[in-house]
C-alpha cells in the first residue's frame, strides 16, 4: 500500500516569545492527503493554514508531532524534489523570459539542456503559453504570470503541489479562469495538491476534500467531502445545486450554522 502524499499526526507549532509561553499557531493537527488528492485548507486569518503548508514544505519546523511526505521527512522530500510550491505572488525573475523562469529549477539541479528544452516545451503547452515563451514577466497579465509560476512548480514533475492562495491577488474573472486551468492541469499531472484559500467557492470548486480550521490555535474542526465525479468540475458546476450544497456545508463548518443536507456532498 502506497504512503500518503502527506501524513500529519499530533502536529504542533509554537512560536516562542521573549516573555511568556509563546504563540501556539497549530495544536493537535491530524491529516492525511492521498496521492492524487486535492485538499484545500480554509479558515479565518491567523488560523495556521499557511503555517501548516510551510511545515509540509520544510520552510519551518514543527514543535511537536509527526509530519511525513510520501513516507519521508519533509526535509528529505524537499531534497528529493517530491513537491513543487506556488505562492500568492508569482515571484518570477524579471530578467528571465517565461522559458527561463520555468526552466530555472531544472538548471539549478543541473538537468541537461536538451531535457530542459523538452520539459519546458511540454509545460508551455500545458499552461497554454507557447506563444509567450520569449516574453518577460512585465509583458504578461497577472493570470499569465501565475500560470508560469505553476509551470515552474511542476518543472521537476513533483508528486505533490503546495499552493498558498495562488489566485488571491487576481480579479474574479481571471481567478475563475485560473481555477479551471488548475483543474485541467491537475487532471493531466495527477499530482496531489494542498491548497490554502480564504474563498469558500474556490475551495469547493477545486477540492476533493475541504479541511476547515479553527481560529488560533489552529485545529482541524471539520472535513467536508465534495463528492464529484471526474469531469464534473467545469464552468457549468458553478451553477449546479451540488456546488451550492458544498459551499453551504463549508460555510456551516466555518460559522457553526445549520444547513440542510444535500445530495452529492458528504459532511462529517
């Protein structure tokens, strides 16, 4: 049986203070993410969503608990390039072209020129920006820049993609287009995704499961299963009763209000 993409048990993160006990950002977090699964983290500001993502990415160290990525420590998974990461800001290097930005991680890991060219061509086609291969970041729209950032995160064919509000700075129309693109990209790459968002509709549209977190100290208070078959996450879904039921369930979990059950969404 294969290892989970992410396994978290009893995870805690306390940020020390000069005086007093410090700030507990996460406490008693348990979560498994299966290979190929899309899981969103949602909760109020300061609940530890981004902290959890940073711990998975080995950008921070837990105070206590267990954290594994494909059965390895987070540090080993990072060294093995098992995951890619994308943030709210695309973070593209302005002096590099689209091609240069996408191939940067491949160059840093001394991948041969021909293999780099082949991989970049595949990724440019995947994100629909082949005609912009020689363009620079300031010649691209915000949505296009984010597509390049996602392609860069996918450059080393990671089995896990970590995303921290990657569409948060985009206007609503562009954001919805990027959500559609991400659904397509994930279907083609079959990477697992851990996705941080403040948007309930975004979480429901993208996710197999939505993990709802409490105010600090961050704990998982509920998990909403979004029961959709492959191919159902398209533009028509946004007007479907199943989608609205999912949004209602996540809102209920966040605010503690009662919402009638609906077919297609399991609440637990």
